[in-house]
């Protein structure tokens, strides 16, 4: 079972050794090996990391998502397996043939769960039940025709952070962007593993976006990042994310949540959510 999230921040060479990731640091400190079958995600957070071609092939064969970061150490690239699912053609045909009513029902369920998860975050941090969010979560129409998502967003952000505006260059927004990028990659990995084409969404349909379906499926999982950002950065006045901050945000995927009454990791919940589209 894949469960490890490997975050690499130092200059090194990564290669393959007996179906294991071999980490050789440039400073000649201790080498480390990790079985590829245990790894779900690799975060390469250093521009001086060298990969062997054999390792990249093995990463794809094992269904691992590999993130590359930019000069600001924010995820900027994602290496995913190229349609390794045994029923890819069959599932792809089904995806193309999704009817509009089907896609509207899926989007309805996504938004219902997203708003309920937002309600749960506010209830947890403020110890009160926000009846407006709860009502909005229970009244989502097919395709979210009444735009409950936008109505809930204003209520949610006003209750989560004081004097907060999404899109500003403050530490909270930087943390949210980093966490959402990690979630998006994990969702894209799960979509590909289930045989779907990430570019074909149920609601998002931007012709320039290769991850429309990932941007659909990610929505109910965003509040898990929001809660961590509230916990870690509510009173934080620093300007930039530290390596520890990033590691904490990445670790959200290993936290537990309830999925159909079962306690599983968020990473596993993402995988199961993608599988339900088959």
C-alpha cells in the first residue's frame, strides 16, 4: 500500500536500486533507500536534484506523483504515469460519454460535501454550528444551479480568518496555495490511477487546463488544508513558508478523515473518490 510522501530539499542524486529509491546526498552524508511500492508522492524541492532515467521510468510504473518546485519553492510541475490503467480505453470512452445530467449530479455531490466540510471546520475552530453553512450544504441543487458554493464561500472565509482576502500575498495565502497545489497533484495521481483523463472535467472545462477533473474532485478536500493553515498561521507574522511549514502542509495527506463512516487517510479518501467515478 502506498502511503509515504517523500520531501527532498537537499542537493542530491536520485536513482533506482532494486526497485527502491536511492538517495545520494551531494555532501556525502548517509545514503537512504525507500521501497518504491511504499511511495505515493515525491516532492523534489531543490533545483540541484538529479534523477536517473531508470528511476523516472520506475516512478511512472509505480504510479508515483513527482512534484518539481520553482525558484520560490512552490510546486510548478507534476510528473504523472501515462495511463497505466488496464481498462484505460474503456473508462476513457465512458468519461467522454458522461451525460450533462450525470455531470450535474456529480457536481452537486461535490459541492454538498465541500460546504459540509467547511461547516465542520468552522464548528471545530469556533465551537459553534454555523446554521447558514449547514443549510447551504443541504440545499445544493443539481449542478449547483443556485450557486450555493459562492454563497458558502463568503460565509466561510468571513468566519475562518479576520480581515482576510483570498489572493493577497500574505503568509496565509501562500500556505493555502502551497497546500492546494499538493492536494491537486494527489487528486491528479488518483484520477490517472483510476483510468480517467484529467483534462475532462464534470464542471471545470477550461480548454487550457490539463487538470479540469482534478479541479473538480479537489473541492471537498480544500477545507482540510484550510484548517491546518488556520491552526498554523492564524497568529503567524512571518513572510515566507519555512521547510517545516511545507512539510506540515504536505503531511495533511496522511491525516485521517471519515469516509463513508470509515476512518482512512485523506490520501486514501482521494483515491476512493476518484474510483467512484468508474
